[in-house]
């Protein structure tokens, strides 16, 4: 069992654009497994490889209560998005303690390889649709706070830097 370190905003590495996964092999399966463990431990519903400093197009999601419906999306592409949009409060493991509204497509259809390298299509609405779009933004180097106003974003940045300093001070005490 390997827990990975989740990068925290405003770490510049979060803005790296991920490359496609070249082959669904043992290395990718191991990263996906570690990402799922890391996501469950952090009590998140999704995690993009970018957040653990792996810049390949891979995300894991599980919106189930029982943590028993893991979804691994490799080289995901949104092939359809509803014209209808919805504003939902979002949070992010890379921006702990911050929640704010983001407008996104209400429903999406996404094509992705699974852990067997099979191309599959998933239709999603509600929280799953939100999560898929949030994770795919990470792969493009985008964090949800970038949808907020510059004022809010700067306040968040300051809060995150202060949080980190406080933690570092606690760690040496
Ligand atoms: O755990 C998470 N919860 C969440 C809630 C609303 C909208 C999106 C998310 S994703 C987030 C985990 C995360 O940071 N994934 O990148
Ligand atoms: Ni996130």
C-alpha cells in the first residue's frame, strides 16, 4: 500500500499539461491502484494523476458511499457535453478547506480506456458529471479556483500559503 503526496495549490506543478498514457501496462495499473488508495484515504471522490505529480492522462473516481465503485479513466475524452449547465459547489484535495460554485455542463459522455486497455464510453450526470469535468481540468493543468474571480483566487492563494507555513511550523515543534 502506497499513499502518494497530493500537490497543493498554488504548486506550479499543478499547471502541467498531462501527456497521453502510451500503454496500459503494469506501471499504469500500479499508479492507478496507489491513486485510489490515496483518494480513499483523503476522503475524496476523485483524483487526477496531475495532483500526485504524474503528468499522464489518468484519473480515478469513486462517488459511491461504500468506496466500492472505483472508476479508472485513462486518456479520457469528453465526446459530448450537454448544452445545459449547472452551478455546483466544488472542493479539491489540492485546495483543502475551500468550496465554491463552478458552472459546468450538466451531463457529459466520456470515452476512456479502462485498466484492461479497453475503450469504453460512460454517460454521466449529477455529481459524477461534475467530478469527471473537474478531474479532466486537472489533466489540462487547470484547478477549479481558476474559475473564480481574481479577488477570490488571490484570497485562496494567501490562505493556502499561510496554511502551509503553519503546518511547517507545527512540524518542527
Ligand atoms: O473530493 C472531491 N470532491 C469534489 C466535490 C465537488 C466537486 C468536485 C470534487 S473532486 C474532489 C477531489 C479532487 O480534488 N479531485 O481532483
Ligand atoms: Ni481536484
